C-alpha cells in the first residue's frame, strides 16, 4: 500500500479511508468549525461535559458526598452541619456549571450531526446519480447490442443469399461446361 492509499484521519481521529473512503464526502465540510470554535476551552468543556455522564464521575461523586456526610455527622472535623448547606451550595455550583457545559456539548454534537447528515445526503445523491448513469449506459449498451445483432442477422442473410447465388452460378457453370464437353 502506498503512502497515498494509507487511511487518513480527520479532526476527530476517525479513519477517513484515504481518498476512496466513506468520509471523502465529509471533506468538503472539514473547513467548518463549530459554533463555539475548536479552541482549547471548547474542546475541554466538551470533554468535561461528556465526563459528567460516566460511571467514574457518578461513583466518585457518591464517594465524596458519603465522606462529606460521614465526616460531618461523626464529628471528626465538622465544617458543614446538618442540613449540609455547604454541600447544597457545592451541588448548586456544580449544576450551574454543568448545565451550560452539557448544552455546549449538545450544541457541538448537533453541529457535527448536521454536517454528517449533509455529507450522508450528498453521498446518497452521488450514489443515485451513479446508479442512473449505470442504467443509462446499460440501456445504451443494450441498444447497441440489439443493433449489432440486427446487423449480424442481415449479414448472415446476405451471406446466405450470396452463398446460394454462388451455388446456383457454380451449378450453371458446371452445367454449361458439361454441355460444351458433350458437343
């Protein structure tokens, strides 16, 4: 495989399959950036928003809350008494930042989905046009084949007629020679 045929990768790190892969229809849209851009903050914010839904985050948050409550109830180091106002404030702060980050990630994903849908539609259109072109070429080739068969039939009939004419002329010449030899 030459270096030109090697699979290439797009910005998301997905293989594009070189020049003949499925993602070749996405290349015209590669210049488009997200509404929020592809800068450090947008990428990190999206990664952080994606982290919110992972089991690691949920387990870590549960462990931290359990330790927080345990430390404050047992009384080892009381810094947030029941009803845990600081914990409530921490959750509110987390929610205040999580909601916009999740919306940011959803908006960026919607942008990617839109570009993918447009590329897929272009791919389907190209497939349809290629199919129509193949059908047109097939119809032309079929018409050409029918014309060639008609010409072959005509040539065969002409060859038969000429063969019959040659046979009759040969018979006449043979008959004429026989008659001239008998005289």
